[in-house]
C-alpha cells in the first residue's frame, strides 16, 4: 500500500518551477518511503509463500517474488517505451513521465484487495488457541 501511495504521489508531485527545491526534497522523501516499503514487504512475501507452500515445493514457491521483481522491471520498461512511442518524447518530458507513476494508484487498490482476501498459513490456523501461538508456546514450553 505504501509503495502504491508513494508512487502515485510522485506522479502528482509539483515541479521545481512550481515549488523550487522542495520538489526535489519531496521526491527523495517519497523514494526513501518506497525503499522502506520494499524492505518491509519483500522478505515478508517470501516467508508468507514458504509458510503456504507444500514442503517439497518451497524453493519453487519462494522464487516467485524474485520473478515478480524482474517482471516488474521489464513491464515498466515496456510501458515507458509504449508511452514514448505513442505520445512522443516531447510530451513525455512535459507530462507523459507521470502516467506510469499514476498507475501506482491501481497497485495500491490491488494491494488492499489482496490483503483482505489472504488466508493465514496452515500452521497458524492449527494453533488457534492463544497459548499455542508460536511466541506464547515458546515462552510457555521452552523457557
């Protein structure tokens, strides 16, 4: 969600001509927040997939975030090429560069939808009583 919001905000960021040096500072701040969101989400996605994967297919399941990352770079490059070819280089420099960033709103909406429909890992579902959750079990049985 944070990635989608920050990306969308980059797409509507005022220019240097409009707000001066603040535009650059805001851009750097948004990029830092994007980096923090990746740093928090990427390892968690791998753990989530490992928890849901069949035992003998964990490597395959946990390879998908890396594939998704590479596919995202390729998709971004393709989208940039398409936009440049459709509207021209001059328009891209003026306003067209914002289009891919504004699609961050779609990413944020998809993120909310997916989060609301994800299931808990099987091991967590089995350990529903509070004293059987991993933290409580570790403290209670393995002090």
